[in-house]
C-alpha cells in the first residue's frame, strides 16, 4: 500500500482490513467451533486463504493490483483468520494442564513471533530478489503446508453429550450470556480494552515510520518487524520468572508501560539502531500483555463455551485494534506521525492506571469441569425439547440470624445460574414464615434446562454446598420445575431430589 497509495489513512486501512473481519465474524466462528467439528473448519478456511493468497500473487504479478483490491483481499484473509482463530485458541487447554497453560500460550506466541522475526526479513529479501508478487505466492504455499498438517492430525475426541447439538443462534446467545455473567472474564476484557486501542498505533503506523520517518524500504521494514519478533521470543522465555515474581496484573502493567515507552521513542528518535531496540522492547511488552490476558480468558472458560468465549476475547482484541488503527491513522494524517504516537502513549499509561482495580484470573486450581451432580429431572410424560420457558424454584429454610450471610452466598450463585443458561434469576422471602426463601431462575426451554445440568461445574458444586450448609433440616432444599401449561397428554411432576443433591 505504501507503493500504491502511501497516505497514512490508506496504510492504516490495511491493518483495519485485517482486523475488522475478526471483529465482525469471530463470535459466529466461535459458536460454530463449539457445535461442529473444529478440524473441518480449519481445513475449509485454510483452503480459502490459500486461494486468496494465490489470487493476490497473480494480480500483483500481472500489475493489476489496486488499493481497493488490496483491501478487499486483505479483508478476505482476515475473514479466514476470524474463523480459524477461535479454533486454534480453544484446542490449547485440551493439550496441556492448567499449570502448563501459561507456558503453552507463550510457546504458541513464540511460534508466531519466530515467524514474525524471520518472515519479514525473508519477505524483504524475496521482494528485492524476485519481485513484490513472490511473498504472496510463498504465503499460498504455507497454507498448503497447514492443510497437509491438518489432514494428518487426528485430534482427541471430546466427551459427547447425549443431547442434540446447539442451534447456531442459541449457541451465540449462550456464549454472550456466559460472558456477561462471568466476572473474571469481564475483568479480562476490560484490561484488554485498556491496552489494545493504544498499542495498535505502533502496528498501524510502523510501515510509515519505516518509510517516511526513516526513508527505508521493504528490507528496513522487515528488519524492524524482525526486531519485534526477536523481542517477543526473548520476552516469552522471561515470562515464567517474571510472572512468578510480579504476578499477572503487575506484569500486564509493566508491559503496557513498556509499550508506551516504545511509542514515545518512535515519535522522537530517528536513529535506526534505537528504532530496532525499541522494536525488541515492543515485542517483549506485547507478548507479556497478550499472553497474560489470553491465559486469564482461557482460565475463566469451561470447555462447553470455550471457543465462544475466546471468540469474544478475540472480537474485543481485534475490534480495539481496528478502532485504534483507523483512529491513529487519521490522527497521523491530520497532525503527523509523532503526534499520533505520543497521544497513543499517553492513552496507554492512563488506561493501565484506571484499569488496575480489575484483576485478572490467576487461580489455576479453578475447576470448571462438569460436576454432573444435579439429579435427573423426573417427569411423568415425555416433554418436547423446545417447550418453555422453564421456571426452576428452590425452597430454603434458613435460621433468621443467618439470613444476611445466606443471601450474600446466594448472590454468588446467581452468576453461576446465568452463566450456565438462566436468563432471569431472583429470590423471594415468605412474609408469613420467617426464614423461608424461594430462589427461582428461568430458562428458554426444557432442552436448555437439560443442557444446564451438563454445564454445572465443580466450582458451582462448592457454592451450592456452602449454601446447603445454611439450610435447616435433614432434607435438602426442595427443587421444583414449572412449565407453561402442558398440552394434552403432557404433565410434568415434581420429585424431591435425593439427599445431598439439589440445584
């Protein structure tokens, strides 16, 4: 783009065209990845991206590439990445334990950044030697290698559900509901929004920094990106020791301040050696923030919603990057590149200051595996899966002197109800019987309620045991299920759960 239309806005739009599809399509892609075969998604999207890269190379070779076509093909590649990214992210926790997750995410980033260190340098050499079309054709070959690897790969099978697969729109809604009810996940998203829009200035304007501020060409730009990749690789090896010493929150703050320093150096200093050193610091700072945010998101998600939750994280990530790329490109066009970089550095510092109270998920012992401790609902007739809504009530009898502590514990359970499928929740007190409380929650259908049974986690079981300790009497709290009036021949009945098991 610096050759076709070298304005700051057009160059920044290349970054926007890369990230905008992920902002638009990552959530639907995550829903698909949770309900259909993930390997099939990877194969299909890799094939589309390979054909796109071939088309780009042929157009450049024929001299027919235009700014519009470049943005269009970049958008298509970004769309493929949008459908692939949640799948790659979702398989990582299935390959390693929670204790190894930080290292696995960092190792994944090392692989990406080794490519970032080698690829741009190689690309610059290839462009000078064989022409600007050659990197696109080499990129197509790389997708072919990915397709071959996917055909060879045989992923381990997941525990299958006895229930039918979720419908597409229901899956999206369930993912959004989980994200909105999970405090650890929401805190991770807030920290992401406080970092990525400002850090994006470096990535969006780096081609212009190399070309206009330093007067460099493809080779110099490749060397700058190579220094970023090398810094990220080095930073990845330091991450375990730094995280042990500082913790995730302080390490993210340190990485953000490091990125702000890089932006200031890029705005003020015009020595190529210093620019390369700043690139190394940018890579180390970037991986410190990104890997910790990614691990925090991973640890806040159970398997059944993992791809959807990570797609939301990716959507926020690339949405912030897209917004930042367009914003800083426009600021640079109006006020100059140094002013845009300085403003982004100021925003990054303010963002880390104001977001410090939102803590990242760090508890590796958080057990989100299905507990399967809810008893199967007992009904007198078969209930149609789509019938609903369903109201579930739980009767508690509490010593009045423990009412405040009980209600506080019950409020913690409310988030779990919503995460796993409830769209409404509440609690009532019986005015005629002190200490008699009725908890209720509503779900869309009988099938969704059965899914809730499979989603209750070991952490939820702990919450429920704590609440059970407030209940008076030997029998557990009484659970009842209510549906809209039954059709002829359909009658739901209430059966008290077994001792020690309740919802």
